[in-house]
């Protein structure tokens, strides 16, 4: 019986707990920040706030205690919002034991440092022991995963034993896990697609059609690939689950929080109004866009869509003006994307 601690009881963390508990071979402890979430799962076996209408198996034990969640865990799955990752791992560090496998399932970049989540975790655990870290990413709406729809994702790590272990532990009849050595590309693909998804939502909010969406997704993928390669990732990763797969899902699916933020912006709502209506759920693309622009500038990488999205999100630029500037750029060769 494998013991898994999932740190973060939002929609995605809860969905992962359901996937693992269904296997019947895992003791799952789900840490929640909010007492109401813990009580809802304990009493009604459902996360009423973040993932309603999906029954949570008895093998999932909710807790608000990090000590209880992490005690004797073999695998620690990090599913907190990206901007809380550093602070939580600072608290977690004294509770971790040598040999624990750490899996980051957060798709974002730290806004101030511009670091990927595995880099943040490694920094915070420095001196503890050599941490064994992987990144889990791919096209995976939490509601569909919890419902049992067939889903395929990837676990990336330089530690091949960790990747193989997580593949074995997480895979099931409706949840297929591939392995990948390119943790840089997998993490950047998962994070940066959120920025492009907000842009796709803006197009929808403006009433634009499929031509616009197809162009945006294609050129967005080119931007993501340029930056991933500049940071040491592999272009081939961007054609896989954590690249194209997650990008298409998040840009076109109605369950995408990032896309829905863009829809609101396209319809003329302010970012503050949109975020207030989300009632505590997180659209990672808002903070990731700032980090993406900063990272691209530091690497000398051109990311025009991300730049325009930053201007819309943080400088209140008109979406129509942003699109006009994108369409008016000097002509380029499509083959010279990287």
C-alpha cells in the first residue's frame, strides 16, 4: 500500500486524490488549507467548494495538518497555486524524510523569481538532502479526470527511477501516464499555455471566429517553443501532451479558468471584476504572464502574444488595440520560428 500526500485540495488536487484512491492500492492524505473543504470531504465525501458532484473514495483522508498529511508518506504531490509554493515548502521542509518522491503538479511560474516550480522546490529544500523531484503535466481538466474520462498526461524528471515509479503508481484504466526526461520543457509548456489560453478567451469575448483561434494557438505554440528551447528545453516536447495537448485543451475548453478570464476581458470587464467572480479559484495565467514576459526578456526571446496579454492584464490596454498591433507586425518567415 503506497502512501501519498497531496498538498492542495483545489479541483486538481482533489481529482488526483480520486484517481489514486480508485486504484485500491493507495492510502491518500489530502491536505486542505480551508477547514470548510476538509469538513465537506469528511462529512459528505465531496469537495463542495472546488470539485462538487464528484464522490471522493473512503481511501482519501482529508486534513488541515501538514504533519498528518506528510507522516510516513512515500510520495508528496504538490498542487498548490504557484505563488504559494515557496511558502508552503518552507513549512514542509522539516517534515520531509529522505527518499520521499516529490511531484509538482502546479502549472505556473513564480512571478518574482521567474522560476519553474521544481526550481522553487529545489531551492527551498536545499541542504535537506538531494530532493527527488518530478513534474506532472498535460491536458487534464479536473472535472473530467474525476468523472473517469480517459486522460493522458506526462511525468517529467531527470530521475528516471522517479518517473517510472510515478508512471506505475498513477496509471490506471482511465489515467495513462507517459514519462519524459525534459522537465524544463514540460513545466514551461504547462505554465505558458495559460497565457495563450487567456488570449484565446479574449478572441472569443470579442466575437472572433475559428480563424483567429487557430492562428493564435499556432503562433502561441511557436512562442512557447522559442522560450522553452532558450531555457534548455526540447522543441519536441512542445509537440507532446505537455505542449500542444495542454495548449489546445486550455485554449478551447469551456472548463478552462484562464480562457474564461480572457472571455471576460474581451467583453469589457476589468481584471478585478473577473477575479472577484471566481470566488477564490485561481487562474494561473494572470501571474504567469508577468513571469513569462520577464523570462522572455531575460533570454532575449520574442513573445509578442505574451507581451500584448501583459499589456491587457496589467496596463488595461484595449484588446482590439492589442490584436491590431499583433496583426500589424513586420512580416516574418514561418519556418524561422525558433
